[in-house]
C-alpha cells in the first residue's frame, strides 16, 4: 500500500469516528428532550408536577411535554449542574440532600 493511500484511510477512519461521535451526541440531546418519567394525570387531563403536585399549565405541557412545573424543573436543573461530574459517595450524599461531608 502506498503512503498516500494509508493517510487517506486514516483520514476516512477519523472522519467516520467524528461522525459517529456527533450522531451519538445528537441522539443524547434528542433523548434528553423526551420525558423518561410517566406524567401524573387525572381523568380530566390535568397534569401534575411529579415533585410538588401543582397543576402544570397546558401551554408548558404542549411546549416541552413537561412532567414538572417550571419552579421544580429549574430547581432540578440547578441541582444537576451542581452535581455534574461528581461520582461515588459524594454524589450519593448530595442526592440524599446532605452536603457530602463538606
């Protein structure tokens, strides 16, 4: 095999790896938009926040298929940003509402 062909093959492999990485990232982002929890709805079609049990406005449900009210969703997002990248016992302690011994 000529050196030029080998470089082209390596470039093809790199391009394929980059494409697969981007496709995985897009799939994760798309998956994050879909609720993974079943909504709490009554017979009249009202949807209730899974955290505080307040009724979620229909406009919010139509926009993002929400299972939480704006206040609880924002609180959860802030918590997730604070704990992102933490693992092990520190993560478990924080998930239980403790400060992880800090």
